[in-house]
């Protein structure tokens, strides 16, 4: 049986990569999925490819007005996936400026805060809902020259736990996923470099480059009833990369 039959989901950053794979997987399981990204025409093209159960709306997740429009457009939401993210501000900690700090917080962190606060009250009223936050293994270990990214992902993991504690008694589960290296546009600076890609994969017990669908299947588990006794957790999906310490 379809695991998400009749459910309504929002997946931010659904125009490509992990978000698109999550949208495709949720639609396969019977959900209606509202996707957002910054360009309406890109989203329209993705919706045309996946099918009519995808509802596209342009929304910059760093903007409060856009978030409100997205939530109004979606209607009563059963599942929220905070996936949109950026890793633009890379470099040594001492070279980061306040504008970069603010941008990373706005897009990677405040977006999730705004969306959860906009969507969760309705979930609580209805007594059910599932929120999945896409964090990163960089939120569990510091990424060299990725302090701002790591910081926002670490905070997203703690935000997940904090909301889980408060919303659980009201029927809403909140979990996170910490992907390792996944083959998408965001990480192409890394996996397109043969030396970096190979050294990463050599450290993984599972020796292939992670694919978006491998994160999407975990998001499906967390979104659906299969995870009815799970909340506040962060699933690390990295081919075992973090196991190698020496
Ligand atoms: N790939 C990895 O190795 C990896 C590892 C760990 C965690 N992650 C996390 O996984 C999530 C998805 O990343 P990905 O790898 O799938 O990256 P991606 O292929 O670059 O996709 C990012 C998505 O987010 C959207 N987006 C970016 N900025 C946005 C904004 N301000 N407002 C609305 N949408 C925005 C993009 O659409 P537009 O550009 O059209 O707006 C796109 O749909 C991110 O949170 C990332 O941090 C990725």
C-alpha cells in the first residue's frame, strides 16, 4: 500500500538534488507535494516531469513573505521537509564576514524556524504531522573552511530535538537526516575533483558516491507511519564515513 496516500507535503528546495528525489519518492507513495525553489520556471518544468501531484511555487526560503505565501498555497500540511540549503560562504573562519554569517543563518536555519512555526500549529490542532530537517554530517563534525555551514547544520539538529520535545505530546514528530557526500550540484566542487572524491569513498565502508534517492528513502521512512515511535533523532546516512576515525 502507498505509505503517504492522501498526505500533503512541503519539500523546500525541490527543484533538484535531494529535494527533488524526496518529492519524487513522496509522489510515488501517494502524496501531493508542494515544491519550492527560487525560480518558478524551473519548478514548473520539474512538476511537468514528475506529474500533477507536484505543486510548484517559487519561494526564497530566506524571506518571511515568501514563506507565508508558500504555507498559504499548500493548505493543511501533513509533512514538512526543510531541505533547501546553501554552502556559499566557504573559507577560513577568520575571513568570514557578518553578511555571510547572516545569509547562511537566514537560508539554512531561520527558514526552518519560520516554516516549522508556520506549519506546526495546524499539525498540532489536527494531532498529527511529521517534520524532517535535512542537516549534514558537517553538523556533527566541523567541516574545514565550512564553519558557517557546519554551524547552521549543528543548530538545525538541536532545533530538531527542541521541537521534538515540545511537539511530540501534540502528535507531531520532528526528525533530521545528516547526509554525507551526495552527488548533487551543491557538492559538485567536491565530487567532481577525482582526488577528493576517491579519498572520501575510500574512507567509506560503503564504497560508492551517495545518491539523492538514498536520502529520499530515509525521508520517506521518517515522514510516514513506519517511524511512529521516532522523534528528535538524526539519521546519519553517509556510507559509514564518520565511522572511520583513525
Ligand atoms: N549534497 C550533499 O553532499 C549534501 C550533504 C549533506 C547535506 N546536504 C543538504 O541537503 C540539502 C539539499 O542539498 P542538495 O545537495 O540537494 O543541493 P542542490 O542540488 O544544490 O539543491 C538545493 C535546492 O535548494 C534550493 N534552494 C537553494 N537556495 C534556496 C533559497 N534561498 N530558497 C529556496 N530554495 C533554495 C535550490 O533551488 P534554486 O537554486 O532553484 O533556488 C535547490 O532546489 C541542503 O540542505 C544541503 O545542505 C547536502
